[in-house]
């Protein structure tokens, strides 16, 4: 199987920059895509950004233009969000899948609070 461990998060000021990292271990050869989801209080979990091994990226409309996802290696994924807003406050989850529906793995989540 695959395990995901996130780092980063915490308290960030409005207008600041968020940086999150995630490292996969285990059967990383099965991974096709890695990315980030988030869940704000009282809301459903939503996609933030995802990138496939082939470099195809997908961003949520709410972060387009101020978000960058990167994968320096096949077993890592990083996220940077600039110009943070209070509505970016959420628990952020690292995510990985195999593209076939057989593997879907989530990290434990890291809390991000954007304050004024």
C-alpha cells in the first residue's frame, strides 16, 4: 500500500503564502496522480489541485492564478497558495491515486487557519 505524510500548515496571515508538502512511501510505483483537497468547517471536502505523473494539472477555480502544485519527484507533491484569504481556512489533505480506481490514499490532514 501507500502512505502519505503531510507537513506545513498552521496559522497564516491574510495575504500571506501557504506552503504544504507531502511525501509518499510504500508502493509508490502505483501512484499516477498526487494532489491536495481541503475541507472547510461545515463544508464538503473539495479539490484544490492535482497533478499526474505526466504533468497534467488541475486547479479549483477558487485558487486559480494564486496556486502552484509541483512534483519534484514521483513520491512527493507540494502546494503553494499566495494571497491567502480567510476562506482558505480548512484542513488540507494530501491525496494519491493510481488513475484506475484501485488505489486512493489520503493523508491525515493538516489544519490551515488564515487570520486577519
